[in-house]
C-alpha cells in the first residue's frame, strides 16, 4: 500500500514538473513562434495561456508593438558639395512574426543598418536646400528605401522622419550673410518702389496744375510748402523759386510768394 502511494506521488510530481515545463503565457503585446523539432509551426501562439510539448517544442516571443528606433547621425556630402550631418528616427512594427524570426537573424539590427545606409544614400542624392526645406519628400523617399528590404522580413515601416541637419559653422555664416543681403535687397526695392510712386503722383499733380489758373497753381504750391514745413521735411518742393515768381506774376501779385520757397 505504501509503495502504491509512493508511486502515485511520484506520478503527480512528474506530471507537475512536466506541466511547469510545458506551460507558457504569451502577453497581449507578443506572439509566440513555436519550433517543433527545429521546424517553425505555421500558426504563431496568440496571447494567453498555451502549452508546449516538453523537450520537443521551443517557443520564441516576438514583440508586435511599434518600435521607435533612432538612427545615429550620418556624415555625408550633398549633391551640391556641402558636408552635413543628418540623423533620423524610424517607426516600424512586426506584422509577420514567423518571417521576422526565420528570414533574418536579428531584424532590429538589420533595420538599423538599412536605415543608416539609406540615410547616407539620400544625403548624396539631395541638395542642401532640399534637406532644409523639403523634408516631407525626403522622408517618403527614406520610407520607400527601407520598406523594400523590410517587407520580406515581415516588418512594416510605419514612417521615417529626419530629425536634424547639422551644418558646418562656415556654411552657417554664409547663409546668414545671404539672408542679410536678401533682406537689404528687399528693403531697397520697397524704397525704390515708394519713390517711383511718389514721382508718379507729382507728375500727375503737375499735369493738373498746368490746366488750372495761375493763382490757383500758386495757392497749391504754397499749400505744399506749408505741409512740408509742418512735417519738418527737408524736401520743400521740386519747383525752383523762378517758377514760383512766374506764377506770382501771372496771378497779378494777388498771392504772396511763400517764404519757404524764397529761402530755398
């Protein structure tokens, strides 16, 4: 009777040990790829409790979350011969856990290496202005370059973004001088445009005055002088004193000559 209980106890202990070895729990963010005698099973284990055949089965867990992978900064020369240092970030996730385990030895390391080589390639194909102002198109190009080798590995590239473009100090100073020259050019264009419009207005005013009586012309000139004096303007009138005297004579001396013009 004792031997029976001992045997039963041994069976229970063995069964418990086998259950402990065989029992596995797959979390919600994982899938379990089971290798049975070295051969990958076609259906990965879903989240929850699962059982394996002791000694025969071996399971590898694969994370199905979106992975954020920073790409180390890469030095390169752009198409217009400017040395830059560019870094980026890649967002990817596993969509086929069996391919991610079977087709590539270490899919995370492989994605990182492809991202670095693709980033150096995109630097060499682009100009500096594209890296600074047209990053959206470059991000799409990087995504296509990464997605091509990653698809057979069961990896989906969610998106790729260029983080920063570091320029040499000499290039920064050159760009600062260029921006300053551009602002100066715009300022001069605005000033010249204002002077041109003012000259047009004066020309139109002269045409109107040529068609009005001499007394009214002289009054208009006097008004322009007074307005300029009130504004403390250094420009009194574009008309010489002789012209004012001429208008005064034509008006019969009824309108006095402006003092501002006499001093000019």
